[in-house]
């Protein structure tokens, strides 16, 4: 028995029970710091999602990422934005209802913001294509798109 509550025992045992009180799972780990735990480690039905290191700094796999899409009329005519669309890894989002001003004068811009929660502990690639189309009062519509690609490399090692 250890009277100092700030010192962890040599081994920690976690037990999960059903609502009826039956033992479903038991696992043990070594909190001494000699064993490395990595966020997203799975122990049966338990997955390590977040923790704090010895300095109290929180480590969390989930984080919010904010995208800002700006549409600019670089021409010499007024333009009416008719298409504003984002495609990411096969998922298509119509941004047009979110565009605050679809009637753009030459040199004028309008922006849309999208926030997404991403998991930094899963290696993944984010391939985003943003497409805009605008029509002048008369003439040929203008179409443009941009592609943004970034990937997540898992670096969330936490020594406890």
C-alpha cells in the first residue's frame, strides 16, 4: 500500500463490466514511463483517444481544421457566382448557399469558411478541389478550380 497519491502503482488494471455487473474485459498496463503508449492504441474494446503528459499538456487526436475559400473576380466585367463547390476525397459540398455575395464587381472577393474535425492520429490524405463558376451579364461563363492536398503523418507518441 502506498500512502503517496501522486505516485502511480507499478501496474494499473482496468476492468470493464456489463450493466449486469459481469466482467467483459480486463487489461493491465505499466505506467512507469518505461512502456510507450501511443494515441489510438487499442486494448480490446478500449481505445486511447487523449491524455496529458507529465507537464499537464493535453494530447488529443481530434482537432478542428478551418478551411477558407475565397472567390475573386479578376476580370473586367461584373460576374454572378453560379457555382461554388468543394470536393474532398469523394465528398461533394455545395458552397453556393454559404456564399455571402454572389454578385462580384471587378476586383471584388467573397469568402466561405468550412470547419471540420480531423483525426491527427490516423494517417490520411486530404485531397480538396474547389470549383467556382461565374457568369457575366453577357458572354461566356468563367470557370476555375484549385486543388489543395495535404497528408497527416502520425506523430502522436506519448510517454507516460
